[in-house]
C-alpha cells in the first residue's frame, strides 16, 4: 500500500515537472506603483545647439566691419575748391581792345568838344589841338591846359559813356554819331545823343535806357 502511494506521488511530481517545462513563459505586468525603468536616449538638441554654435549676428556685424559713409565722404572733397573754372579765365570784355571804342571824326573824339567843360562850364565848349591828349586810340581836345590835365589824371571821370556814341542808340543795340548839344549828366556821368529829338525820347526813361545800354556795351561794337 505504501509502495503504491509513493509511486503515485513520484508520478505526480514528474508530471508537474514536465508540465512546467512545456508551458509557455509568463510575463510579469509592470507594477504601476513601482519606479519606471527608462532607457537613456540622446537629445539631438543637447548634442548640438544650432544657435549656440554660431550666431550669425555675433560672428559678423555688417555695419561694424565697414561704414560706407566713413570710408568715403562725398562731401569731404570740394570740387569747387580744387578747381575754380572762373578763376583762370579773364573778363572777355576787358581782354578785348576795340579799335572803335571811341566815337571819332577824323581821329578826334566827340567832334573836338572839351568833355571836361560839360562838368565845369555846364555845356559843350570847343576844344583846341593846342591842348590835346590821346586816350583809347583817340585824340581829345580841351579848351585849356587845366581841363586837359584834369582829364589826363582821371579820364573815366570826364569821358562820355559808351565811348561818346549816342547813348540811346547803344540802348537799342547799335551805334550812332552824336550832337554835342544833345547831352545830359546823370549820377556824375556824361551821356551824349545823336540829336535833340532823340534826346527828348531818351529823357522819357533815362534809367531804363541806361540799363539797356549798359547791358549792350561794348558788345554793340561787334555789330
């Protein structure tokens, strides 16, 4: 009886052992309460920070490297200071000498009238070749040595404007002879005209005609 029980027990143990070795493995479900086991994974951002490695603004400041205004100041060089186009040029009117700059008759200026007498005598006085003086290619006659000397000391003060040509004609862009009796003194300057008729026309707008004549002189001598 004992032998049979022992044999039965042995058989049961063997059977259980076989069953245990043939049964599929079991898995143990993770315990939600226990600490989770994690696997370390490389952080792509921690390994290389594209911003930390190179700051495009810190590496090169386009303004700090070169200041286009500091390198060349277009106003620093004054083109006018380097070369004055007018400094080397002479006055074309002053440089040109006109052979006909004075109204003459047989080489004598303003029909032989003493120009100083208009200022000292209040009108035209016939001059003399005894008291002659040459100026601007013309012979000027005077009524006295005193008047001649006054003229010689400062011809521009006593000589008529526009070389003794008709002032009204010059204002119109041309030249004409003069009548010594058609005259006027304006602001200390002597003006002669071709006739008393033209003198009256001249007197209607003396400032205007003087302005026009000044603009035309001495260019009218070329016409």
